[in-house]
C-alpha cells in the first residue's frame, strides 16, 4: 500500500499578519508558503526535547546500530562455523555476548546512576 493513501492533509487559517510574515519568509527562501509552513511545523516537532517525533528519532538512532552489531555478531559466528544454523548462532551469541553485555550495562546503571532493573 502506498504511503500517500493515508496521509493527513493539514490546513489551517492564520491571522493576516502571520500569513504575511509566512509569505515573506517563503519568498526569501524561494519556496511556496505551504512548503514554508511545513518546514516550520517539522522543525518544531523535531526540536521539542520532549516531543514524540524527537524521541522516536532518538530511539531509531539508538536501536539501529544496536541491531546492526547484534546481527553482525551472529553473522560472524555463522561465517566461522558454516554448518551452524541461525538459531544456534543466535543462542551462542546470546550466551557469550548479549547476556554478558546486558549484565555489564545493568551494573553500570546501578553503580553510576542508581537505576535498578
């Protein structure tokens, strides 16, 4: 299914003086007032420290490298043991890498920050 089928069409009215400011800023940047409004809204959503969009972006930046390292570890195990299945390589990596890393992180969180999990 195309992403454009369920897109939200946002429209709103602004006081005339704000509309004029928007038009002037859009003209300076050589874009349409609609694109300028979109740019302003996206900036605000992504710059708010407690905003959902910002937190999702942070989470993605944390999770992606984590999963890359995780699957790279499994791939390396399988590459050095061609007869090993993905499930067995995952179990081995879990036992010798991920579980120990998790324990180390937990110890750091407890000793440095007092966070128990």
